[in-house]
C-alpha cells in the first residue's frame, strides 16, 4: 500500500441490504477481516435484512462473527412501486449521518437493488469512493437501469464476466479502474459441492439427492401483474409435477405481497409436497441447489451460481433476460401457460450438465483484495470517463497483464496421451505428454491428473482456462461427451463418459469429439480451412481418419459416424482392415499398413538398400519403408505408389459425394501422398471436380488444436 501513497489502513465500509447481496459480499468481508494490517472493516446493515417477514437475515451476519456497526431500518412496507421509492428516500435521509460518523475511505456496493442505489447516491454526494461489484451485466426489470446508474456513480468496478467488462468499457468507464475478478460467491461455491450435504437435505426436505426441486421466484417490477400470474402458473405446474419442492419466499420488490397471497391461496405452506421458507443460510442453500433435481424461477442465482454445479435450471419470464448462462439453463420466456412450465420440468428434472465457470473461477476475493490495496487515496476523486473511440485494448486486471483466454486440449492417441494449454490464437503455451495407459481406470486417472496439473499451471502462466476439449479415436457422441466405440488402437475405451468426471474435477465445461473431426475443426479455425465454406480433412497417420466441414459446420451424421473416411472401400479384394472389412483406404495407406508391408520386405530381406542400416533390436516401421523408397528400393516405391493411389481413389469418391472446394491432407504421411492424390484426381475424377485444391496441412499439432477449437469456438461464439 505504501507504494501507492497510503500510509495507513484502508477504512472499508461494506453495506448489505438483503440475503442475496450478502452471499456475494461475505467472501470479500472475510478476506478484509483476515488482513487487519491493511484494512479496517465497518459493516452497515439495512433493507430487508431487518424485516421479520423476510427472515431477519441480519442474524446470519452476526453468526459469521461480523460486528455490525449500524442497523438502518429503511424499508417502507407496502411492496408496491411507491413503497420502493419511499424506501430509497428514507435511506437517503438516514445514510448521511452514518457516513459522517464512519468516514470510510471506500464503500463497497453490490449489484442492482434500489437499496444499493441509495447507498451509491449517498456515498457519491459525500465524496466517498465507491467500489461496485457486478457492474456491466445485463438482465430484465428495473434492476438493469439501477445497475447502470450505480456504475456511473462508482469510481471502481469489479465485474464477473468478460462480456460485463466489455459493457463497462462501452459505457465509457476508465479502463484502469475495472477489474475482471469473477463472482466472489464462486470462491465458496466451487469448493462446496463435496461437503456433507445429506444432513442438509434431510433437514429441509428429507428426500434423496436429485429427487427434489428448489423454487425461487421474484416479482418483475416493470410488469407486476404478469409476474404474479406467472408465479400462479408455476405453482400449479409444480403441484402437477408432484415432486418435493422447497419454495423460498420472494424478495421485497413491488408485487411480493401479492405473490405471497398466491402461495397462501393455493395452500403451499401446508401442502405435503412443499416446504415454504423465508430464508435458508447460504452454506445450506449451496448444498440444496447443488444436489437438486432442478431449480425453477427467475432468480439471478439460478442463471449465475447454480451453473457452478451443472444443476438443471428453468428460468421463467424476462427478469433475467440478457444474462450470460451455461447450458444448464432452459429459458421459458413466455411462461404464459401451465403446460409450458410443466413440459420444461419434464425436460429438465434429473439431468446433469457440465459445470460452468462463466461467472468465476474461485479466485475472485484475492484479486479484489489486491485491487483494494492498489487504490491510491491521493489520486483525485473526480471520475474520468473514456469517451469513444474506445481503446483497442480491453481493461487490465490488477497486475496490468491481460490473462490469456485459453483451452485445455487433450489428445488421446494410440501411443501417447497429451494435454496442452492452447491460447485463443492457437499458440500451444505448454504441453504435457505421457504414455497412454492400457486400462480404462489408469487412463482416466492419468487424464484427470494431467488436466488438474495443467489447470493449476495455467494460473502461473497467466492463462484463464475456458473449458476442456478432448480429441479421441473412435465413434463419439459429442452431445453427451461419451466415447461410444473405440478403435482397436485404444483398448477398454467404449461407452466411456468423459464429460462428467472431468467437469466435476475441474468445474469446467467439457467437449469431446472424434480425432478426425477435431483435425477438421483445427483447420477451420487455424489452418487452410479458415473462411472456406466446404472442405474435407484427411488424417494420414497410424490410421486414416478425417472430418467434413459443410457450410462452415462440422458434419457428425445421424449416428455420429460421418467422415469415417479411412474406411471407404477402394478394392473388393484388397488387404484386410482392422475394421474387419477388406480393401479400405486404411488397409493400404495407414502407418500400420505401411509397417505391415515393410515387415514383409524385411522378412524376405528385400527392405534394406545401400545407405540404410538397422540395429538388431530396432522395430521395423513405416519410416523404414519411406526411407527405402527414397533410396531407390523399387518394391518400396511400388508399395507407396499403391498406397497413394488407394488414398487418391478415396479422395475421388469424396469429391463425387461432397464436392468440397478444398481437400487438406494432415498427419505424418501427408507430404508423401499429396502428389499421388493429385495425379489420381487428374486421371479418375469427373472434370467438374478436377480443379479442387489439394494441400498439405501447415498445422504442427492438429489434434491438440482441434480439441482446443471445441472449447474456443463454443465459448466465443455463444449468443445470449
């Protein structure tokens, strides 16, 4: 702190208004309290914390052993629009005296509630620096406007997502005063799921995990009448769905009183399938939503925090419109019939989705504390706005070094298992290689170990991991992340769910696809296929595989068996293939096929020519056959010529079927086959396709880059 000119402790006032904002502020408060050499903490409690009908939630602050400096009764009852305005006014009347007594250096304000607007207005007018948590996000209701109003009053900003950061920049906020930290609540969420949860579930509902619903629905203040009707339909749907349900009372917004009347009219508080509660302690609430069969409602918790567990969520109406969400969220924007909501429950209940880190990676609080320490109290208080044109560079984090958005890429080869950290630009930042174990248990254990180590190392390398992409041989269901059937090169690798264990271990979304498809994706993003609408990639390695891009999209086929290009039959009586058929391209042109032919020549003492030598223990390989051909071995030349012709005939079949504008040969054998393939196309193809370009890939590691593309393409092109 001294380097920034502060020669005393920073006096921080944290003001909390309700149970929701406390869940975000509490981790920061614990962090501040743990560093008394740097900070003095004052806690101000106001809003619905102090109302019995909303659970007297100030008690949980006391239970967390925080000294509450001031309690301000600021809520005017009535739960309508006028009461909200009067509550803001009452807070504005009471806050100046408190702030005059505390004289904080900085006030931390969270979110988008009307209470928070009163806090920010008071602090701004009294020349107190404001740190705003969760600015830049987009949602529905009046909260959107309040959030952006607080942004304009605040001096410093802590945002949770890259999109929110970009919104703040677009709103002309100073780049150097924006911290992309993630959501503070995720610091607790990501370590909470595996704690004792059975006792919590028994305490509140006494049912099995995944066999209950959590419902939390608030009024939409810009359309109160419709939101009350929607709540009525939700309760009707839940009654029909006939599952145990924990219903939390709505917040203090205008319309909540009418929603409570609806609950009582339908007898929810006495219904055997329901338990209606005003408040659940946050630690217990985490366990309840983490192990629920579904969460339903319109709370921001559903679209933000619950994604950390992959719990299915049904988001009703417009209250969270514009929020970034994981794939666990099903939106029912027009929740105007009971049947729509009931159908959504039937679709979502009991599913399990990949864990999402859209809103945080579990390291928000250390970043925020470091940010607080960097604030120089001698700097002018007056805000500066960065008006357009916006700078090319986006805001920096606290170290003034932009974390590189990256993917963890996994390549499961027949011999090696590789994991790499790959940047958005396709740079392999770091790569890890181990021999691929022979058994399922050892292989999965090694994948998890290598991924965890790489994810940990990514922090030191200043890389922010967006997800995990896996490239593997065999037939893959990419929708479920399951290897259906493997190639014979990878044993014990069928009906394997890769997504779930890796997502659970890393709290990251996981994508899985066939290695040939991944090679095509790598070319589309980083290679010759960039910007090409229709092209085909052929991998020429140990086996022969490939991928098809049609109208810029990858083709999977109805049973995920498209682009098995190595098994195009080019001869009815050709050599036997590993797939059990005869005359496949792979039986002629793969590394295994060339190795087989090389061994035959070696056994007949026809492989080695002048300029070649082999040690006694050296294994004969395809490389020896290629070397012999280059040194003039006629039989080796003939074998390679036949292999190239077989591959060329397969490409001609592809041209006549798919009519791509580009064929990319990838893999270690590509350069040896390219001329032969072009020659066969010239001789055998229809004139309308003879002009196709055939090129050799210039990508050094298409398997890893393709696995990374699964992550980088998905996370950067998603539209909300």
